[in-house]
C-alpha cells in the first residue's frame, strides 16, 4: 500500500479501538494501516487529540470501509 493514496475512514480514541476497527475491515478483505498522532506509550488515552489513531484505507476501498464502520457504530 506504500504507493497507493490512503484516506482516513475512522479516528479511534486509542489503539485498542483502532485495532478493533482494523480487524473488522480486514475481515472483509479491506487492508488498512493505523496512523497514531503520538506514541501510544506516551499517550495511552486521547487528550485534545493526542492518543488518537487514524484508520487509513486505500482510496478505492473508502466507500466500503465507511459503510462497515458506520454499521459498527450503530451496533
């Protein structure tokens, strides 16, 4: 995915939440990467955006990923 444009589809409040969303997307065949705003060992909890983790997917997977994440939010 290094040469592919990545887009943010979800912002998690921490690494554990981000890992859950990553697992969900990957279980549907959507590869993704996590991008943290700061080192997780420094900011275990999100405070003013620090500690948040973005879930990034390929641009061509964005619509499907957003639909899956939206369904997860409603669960």
